[in-house]
């Protein structure tokens, strides 16, 4: 059985995500928040493309970094904080 240290982790993660201007800038959404798992979805639009029409690798890295950080945030107490470097 998995012990969830903060029963309100999903609300806490969503609130943090909503405060992240970078995610708003690229129009990313956070549809899934589960214990130990999050998903960030990004629409493919010209504002996130590189010169060949694909989503820029830097944008993909930004989303991966945020998704991993938020997944970690679901597993720590509400008094803790998560920061990737």
C-alpha cells in the first residue's frame, strides 16, 4: 500500500502549475495529476515550433522538467518544496 503524505497533493500541484507563466506562454495544460505521475500536454502551434515546423527541443525539455518536478511534488509533504536544477 502506498502512503500518500498529502491528501490534497493534486490541488497543490494544479495551483502551482497555474502560477507558472512559462506554461501559460506555451499554452501547456496539466490534465493528469496522480500520485507519482503527471502529464503536461502541449498543442502544436507555430509559437512552439523551430524552423522546420517541429516543436522545438527546448520546449520539450521545459515540459519534461516541469512534469518531472510536479510528479515529485505529488510525493512530498505539503510543507516541502521541489526544485529541479
